[in-house]
């Protein structure tokens, strides 16, 4: 058995066709991935290929129903199960694969699903039948076949009647065939309903399914086998659950006198009855809801009555003490107002900001004329040194004292303002903000003055009333005042006094609104900008003054004397003598070695002398470089004319080479050993200086290429000099030119068997070591790209893993341009390091360097996410972003488990798998030379 639809219906395959199923699966897996997706109208009789969602394998299927424009309900005809697929997952298959289905649909003989069966019992019956027949060899005794191909059969497994077992459990009932037929009519579900049942469980009731039961009528017997003609009768009205007796198939035999019209009429009456019952239930529910609402309204009304009675009692009580209470409240407010005025707690409308603006306007520093003159003097230094010497700095000194006072005062104001308003936000310097602040301040001040005047007037009026009231109640007065003149307007006086006092208290105590706060903060920001601008101007003046004093001091020292190059010339002279002695000793050694009777002890003594002389030569060369560096600093800072005054020392060449070029070093002074195994294209020798093993790379140059080699090597050397050991680059020690041959020699450190190609071939790096090495390589690319240098020749032979943990990028051929270096096609593991854009003829760029870097990462699985970004999105990436990648930031290259990210990982797992599939396909295309 391969699929179960309900407790009596299932699909099964013949055991004789197992090999056919396997061959069919292999054929579909080869054809379907490259077949065209379906489009247009789908033929329900045609066989297609469908991608099953659970195992992502291809199977043959037929379209049962069009669910939407993009989705279809299909049945896998070789297994019987159904599924809703996207059109993109349905493809055309060749005609040779469009043969009849391997699986057949079977129904258990003499059984049917009980009418009105619940969903839970239906699912349990389907599960029980599946446990009896799924993936088991079943013996089938065929009884009949329906016209749709369904086989009516008796199923047995190991002498157990499966139909009897299903009936015993109550998942199906036996049907009694009529005298004219041996087959009972059974209920049949729509395929789309079955698929929806599988996808959306649970369904409330069996009777609520979208199709009514179907009745099968026998047509006759042919050759001893009964063939049934199925006819679906669907009703569009409400579905009704019929009783077991009314739906029994035996009631509708061919001899019945009941007509089909009568049956439909009865069914319609039943449906109308059900509708009326449903309407009655709705009306009853509405009636109950209205009753409940009336009861709630009655309770609320009763509560309102009680609250009104309580309020009336409270008013009757409070009216007796109303005047006294009102006078007490007014007296309390007046006391608070007196206290506010007594302690001089005034309302400030940005008075501190006004004071700061006033100080800035009155004490601001203006740019003095001597400062502008000083700027001109600095600019015209090469032509007017005497003007600098005679420059008087007294005008600047005269303003230092007021500037110091201003700085002290501005610092105190700045501190107080920051304590009140906090840190200021960046804003636009605008006079409109200050004008708006002044208008707001004037308006608020006038309003507060008016309110305070009204308060004093109303309280004075109240005091006058009390004085008159004393006269009214004083019996000792001969002519007292009448009550109509004084007592009549007390309510108005109290109301006015309370209103004015409350208004002044509100203005004194309530914080500013959003609009007021915005105006104050904007003005505060403007004040801070003005203070900082003044401080910056003062700092500039002070800096210029200090520079002028220092410059004048140096000029006083150097005006009557020029920078001396005598020390450098002395070093050169000494070097010349040392080199002559070294050459003489080398000739002496050669003569002794070529003599007929060489003296070994004498030769060894000469070798030691040669070593000592060679070390002294290099010591003097380093002293020469130090002297060159001093003169270089003087020329760049104070004496730009120095290289032109002393052309014999070659200072200009030294400066142009970034301190790399030396004129005192020569090839024949070194004890060089050829290294033909490393390079056959150019002279490459190994030597030792001061205990350090070095390599000499020889480049053939002419008059034109010599300047370009020096320029490129100098740019590389300057990039290395920014961070040196932290640059991730191979350092350059010396660059010198051969006097006898047109060859330029570049001296670099020698790291034997440390390039990536040799290490990976002999003892590959571990995952942790690989991350450390490749991080160093990324740092080297970042250093080059920051200096606008494109490497163009990154491969395994010029990447070095020092001590298997520090990765550095080797230098490149300085005689070639970046385009010439990038044109050399290098491969690693059969994968070309030339980026697709270079193959399309585009110039080399940092992206092409990152592409080669990404290809070198292929041998490490810990950086696949970074690799995907390098291959697919390198045009928007930089070497700095690669250096800060997550895999390089983890300590020691190890991933730290984080249970909190499990959900996020599962959420994006499918997307990452798809990314990796795209990446693997892309790598395969590159290997096959198909990538653009």
C-alpha cells in the first residue's frame, strides 16, 4: 500500500513493478530539473512532472483542480497522494514517460463509511487502515472494477481479512447489496477536499464538507465482473447530515417507486427547515443579548441615581462653609505667592542666554590685520625669509590678556549653561533664531508684567473691600456705610483675586511648553556655537603665535648658516673605502682558492675579514640612510631648495623613492647564492646581511621603466610604512640600481617554505590557522587599497604564512602595470583567479583583488558566508569590510554557541541553503569556463 484516503479506500502498487518504479524515479530526476515549467491551460488528462515538497524529488502527477492562477491541486499517480503545487514546480515530461500509473485505487469489498461520521473518527480509521497495509505485500481478491478505475477487492495480509478488521473497529460499516447487484453504493469524497483535509486539519464536522455524498448506480454485469458508473450529484445549498436509514443505499434500488424529483423535493424541505432552525437560534441569541443589555442599563441608572443623591447631600453640606473654604484657599495661594516674591524666585525667560549673547557681542575677538599679514608671510616664505625675520609679534601680544579674560569668562558661562540646559544639539547658524528668541522674550516679559500688575490690583481691591466691611460692622462709628455699597460685589472681587493669583502662580511654577522649549534650546545651541567659534579663533591666533615664535627661533639659528651635508659626504667617503677593501679581499680570496696549494686557514681568515667588512659596509649604509632622513625632514619642513643646492648627494632621488633607494649598495658586494628553483624569469639570489637572510629580485629596466619601477616601489613602501608590521604587507628593505647592467635590484626578507602553496601541499593549515592567515591577507589588501594601489597578482605563491599564523601579502612585479599583472591567468585547485569583469575587458579594481582573495578562501569551510558575499556581491564590498567579517572577529577563529540564535538560524536556514546551492553552481560554472 502507498497511500490511504479513508478507512475503506487506498492506493497500492504491484510488487512486480518495483523495478519500474526505481527506473522511473531515475529518469524523472534526470529530465525534470531541465524541463520547461507549464504555462497556459493545463490538461487534466495529461501526465506532468511534479516536485514533491517533502523530499524535493520529482514524481509523475495529474492536475485535478486549478486552485488559483499560481497553484494547482495534483495527484501523484504512481503513489496516490495529492498536494497543492506552484506552477513553477510542475514541468512537462517526454512522451515516453507518459504511460499508465503504477499505483491503483482500491476499495474494500462490502464496506462503506458510516453517514455522519465525525472528523476524528474518520482520521482514526484512515490511520488504522494505513497501519494494516502501508508498505506491506497484500493479497487482493478482485470483485469488481468501477468505470473510473477503482478496484473493488477483498484484501488479506497473512490470513487476516483487512476489511473485517476495519469493520470490527467501527471505522466502516457493512453494506447490504440489493437483489440486482452485488456491489453497494458508497460515499466518495472530492479529491480537492481530501487534499485540503491533509493540509488543514482539523475540520469541525464530517457533515460540513463542501460536497454531498454521491450515489453509484449499477449498470450491469460484463464477463463475470461488475462495472459501476459513478455520477456526482452536487447541491449548491446548505449541507444536511442525513440519518443512516435515509442514506442507506438499499433504499434506492431500481425497483423503487420513489422518483428522483420527489427525493430532491424532500431534501429541499429539509434544508429550509434547517435554515429556519438556524434563524430561530440567532433570534434567541439576540433576545438574550438585549435582555442582558437592558439589565446593565438599569444597573447603571440606579448607580447614577445614588451618585446624584450623594452629590446633593455633599452640596448641601459644603454650601454652609463655602465662603470660609474659599477664603482659606485664597489665603494659602497668597502665602505661596508672597514666599515666591520674598525669596526673589523670579521667572526667567532666557535671561542667562541674553547675558551670554551680550557678552559675545561686546567681547568677541576680531581678526587682527597682523594675523592676515602673518598668513601671507608663511605662504611667501621661499621668497621672503628676511620679512619673516623682521616680523613683529607685538600686536598679537597686546591682545593675549583680553583674550585670556574672555576665555575664562566664556568657560564659566559655558559651564553654567550646560548645567541648566544639558548638552546642545548640532544646529544651523542663523540670525533668524536669535531674532525669534528676542521677540519671544519680549512677549513673555510683557505678559508676565501684565499678570503681576493685575494680581496686585485685585488683591488691593480685596483689601479695600475688607476695610470698608469693617466700617459697616463697626457699631461705634456715628455714620456707618450701608451694606449695598460694600457687601454686594464680594463674589466678583473674590473671583477676580483668585483668577489673578492662580494665573501668576501658574506662570511662575509651570514648565515651558514644547514651543517655548524649542526656542530656548535653539538659542542655547546658537550661543554655544558662537562661544566655540570664538574659542576656535583664539586657539588659531595662539597657535599661529607659537608657530611664529618657534619659526623665528629656528630662523635665527639657521639664517646665517645652511644645512650641512658634510656628515653625509663623510659617510659616503668612508663607504667608498670600505667597499674598495671589500672588493680587494674578495679578489684575494678568489686567488687563494684558485692557487695550486691553497691554505685553508688563510682562506678562512680572509672570509672572516670579508664578513666583518661586509657588516661594516651595511652599518654605514644604515647610517647613510639616517643622515638622508634628517636632510629629507629639513627639506620638507624648512629648506625645500636643499635637493637643488646639493645635487651631488642624490637627495631628490631618495625623496622620490620614499627612502627606499640607496646609491651605495652594489650587487658584487653581497655573498649571493642563486635561487633558480624559485624563479626562472628574472635573477633571484639569496644573501645574508647582519644575520638576516634576504632575497634579491632583479628587474631588467631601461631609461623609461627605471622611473616607473622606483615610483611603484615607493608607493608600495609608503603604504607599508603607515603601519609597518601591522600593515599585512611584505616589507621592502632596499632598492638599488646596478651600475654595469640595466638591472634594478629589490631586497626583501626571505621566508623559506612559507608561501601558501608550499604549506598547503605539505602540511595544510588548520581551520584556526587559516582564519588567522587570511585575516592578515585581508589586512594587507586593505592597506594597499587605502593607498589606491591595486595588487592585480594575488595568488598562493605570493601569500606568506609566517609561523603558520601571520598572513602577509607579497609584493608584485614593479616593472609591470596593474593591467599587465592582472592579465596573467593564475589558478588554484582548477579555479581561475581572474575575475569575470576582467574577462569582459574591464580594468582591474579592488573588486578583482577581492575575487582572487575569495577564491583562495575555498579551502576553508568556516568562511562560506563571507565567500558568498565576495563572489556574488564583491562590487559593493571593501577590504576593510572583509577584515571586519564575523568569522575574523571571533576569538581564535572559533564559533561561540548561542542558544538564543537557534530560532533565527532555523528561520533563515532554507535561504542560506539556497545561497550555498547558487554559490556551488557558480563555482562549477567558473571551473567549466562558462561564467560571464
